[in-house]
């Protein structure tokens, strides 16, 4: 499968199945567009004819020669990757990542929260150490030979359960040598409870920290409010600045915002983050269904596409200045990214990755929490529904509807089952608007790489 | 080549040979987390 697009004057040809990406001049780009595999040594007559008004026969032959050599080398119209399916552990895969919902309570009330203001509709609760301990035991047992284990402290607001967080980290670290495991801890926080102690702790123990901020004060404060309905910008920004300033450069962190219909001009939020001193940035589309002030719809698409393009310009204009920044979704590693098997499997929710609630309930991921029909088991009852887990393990690029035919599939990995469920009522049916945005972001990322290469 | 420049070569299928070790990070894509596309993950299996 070949995908071609012209982005700010650069002609790009993506060969999906091989992962090869080419920059083409105009004639080659035009010619490639009218070719269909299989290709033969001689350029087909219909191609000469179609291009005869624009280019001479000799030029077309020359361009075809180059396209044909790519074809022969397996870098254009290459065949679909078939297997080895046996290497995709469809069932019984080890669990290697946990999302620990240490707090089903939150000190903010954000307008777009999918967790029903923090408790996921399951009642406000803080995870005690006993439950967290069981979760760690569970993942050690179920991780088999996998060495790297990820634990994400999530909520609600995880800093409301900081005591549990600290005890859990200590407990898990105790197994690292004994069981030859490496734990990577991450935390996602709204920042309100950050203080000197927990900031230092996070900077020491967490390999990644995600700080939620929506950008401009008026945008942030309209949605991200305290329980009393006040804006949070002034309270959280200095705390986040302090954390980032003190953080070791070798460890990850992200300032993560959400954009809704209210701020499709999110580049202005990125600019605000830059002026606040933040450089590792992410801004993501809200996933909500229905009407109301926040959900995105097809009507906003052209505007959002434009905004992503603006963001490309902004990113390039800041390079080699003191405001040089990273935008998470454009950081696609075209050469050295994960293997194709990983790309086919995607996020691993429900079989490689599970979420645990304060009650010890196990769900496929944080977004499924509270959907009883997707509950996988419970740590106190020692239950785990292998059959349900296997249905998640069976979801991959080949089984998700539409993904096989999508040019961006190996960059995307198949999207989010939970968003699919939220919007389409079916975990395997891609959320079309999300797909369109994803494809645009991948185009942007490829363009940026091309632009940098061309100087 | 005078018409084409290679931005990235055909490495995808080859990655299967040594791939599938599963040591890499999970890659949630949702808008509420450390979200990302799989393509910006790091492989843990590079020498
Ligand atoms: S963009 Fe959509 S269709 Fe394409 S691979 Fe991702 S989820 Fe599947
Ligand atoms: S289903 Fe969606 S929210 Fe859940 S882990 Fe996968 S990408 Fe993330």
C-alpha cells in the first residue's frame, strides 16, 4: 500500500508495508500516483498518455526507472506483512504493565473528565497498601520472563494517595534484585497537591511524570476547576515549574493538555506553555461523544488540520532557539521505532496491560474501569477472566475493522479500544474522527523529518 | 537517484526477525495519559 501526500511543497511517498518513505520530485510523484502494482520493467503506456500534457516521454521513462528500482528493492508497493503470527502471543501473554488507580477521588472537577469526576462511578475511595501490594505480587507473578515492568500511578488524583504510592514503590523495588525485574514508575497528576516533598520524591523515583495543564489561563480555568469551582492555573503552574526545573534531564516529563471544541486554536496554548518555561509538550484531542461545548466533530476537522500545520511551523521556527521544544505526537521514530509485532498489537490493554482499582478489581485499562461487563477479575477473590483477556489479546491490526487498509497502521498501532467503545459502542471499531487526526499527525511528523533533512 | 530521496528505508519487516520480545513500554493512546502512538516508542532490544 502506498500513501502520497504533498505537505508545504514537499512531495512524500510512504510505502506502508515496508516502512520506507521517499521524497519525490513532481514528475515522479505524479507518475507514482497513477501506477498500480505489479510493476514491470517498461513504463506502462497509459502512464505516458496520462502525463503527456505535462511531461515528455523521455522524462517519464527516466522517472519510472527510479520508481521501478524501488519496487524491485521492496520499497514501493511492497507486499503485505503476513506473519509470523505465531510470534504474536494471542493468548496467555504476560502482563507487564499496571495502571494503579491509587485514588478514586479527585481534588479537581474538570469539565471533560471521563472518570466521572474521579471516582469512575464506583464511589470515592483511596487504595490501601494491602491492595497495592497484591497488585505488585500479581504483576510479578504474571509477568513471567518479562524483565521490565511499568507501574503508572493514576487516579482520580494519585497525590491524594501519596502514602500508598511511596509504600508501593518501596515494596516493588524490594523485588528487583530478587526476581530480576526492573520497575519503571510513572505518575499522572493535576499538580494541585505538589509540594517540596512529593516533588523531590517524584523527581527521584518516577521515570516519567505527566502534568496536566491545558495551556492559556482562560482555557485551563474554564475547564480545570477546583471542587469549589475556581480556576486552577495560578495554583498549579508555579508547582509544575518548580518540578520541571529540578528534574533530571535524563528523565521524562510531559506537560499535557487537552483541546476541545473551545480551543481548536491550541497552538496558542502551546505558546503559553513555552512562555511558562515548559518544553516537553503534548496537546491532545478530547474524546467525548455527543453534543455540548466540548466534543469535537467532523465540522472542526479542517480547522484542526490547519492548526497541526501551524504547529509544525511553530516547532521548526523554535529549533535552535532557547524555546526549542518537543511535541509528543510528532516524535515519530521512522527508523528505530518498535518492531512490527509491537506495532500490530498496539496498546496491549486487557492482556499486557491492566488497571487495578482501590477495591482490587482488575480492568483491561484505566478507561474501562467501572464498565462492569469488562471487569477481568479481583485481587482479593483471586479471579482473572482469561477468556475475556484473550479477546483483548486477539485484537490487532488484522482484526480491527478498517485498520488493515489504513496507510498509517504501523505508526498508529490500531488506536484505542476504549475510545472505540465510548464513541462507537464497539472496542474493535475504530473511532473515525480519532483516526483522521492520527493520520494527520503522522503526516506532520513525516513532513518535519523531511523538512529537517532537506535543510 | 535524481528524482527521489530516501527519507527512511524499508526496515519494518526485518524488525520482525528479532522482534516480539515484549520488553518495550506499553503505549496507551488515550487522551488522558502518557498517551502516544506506537511509532514513538523506544525499542528496548537495540544493542
Ligand atoms: S488510524 Fe484508525 S484505521 Fe488507522 S490503524 Fe489507527 S485505528 Fe486503525
Ligand atoms: S484501550 Fe485506549 S485508553 Fe486503554 S490502554 Fe489502550 S490506548 Fe490506552
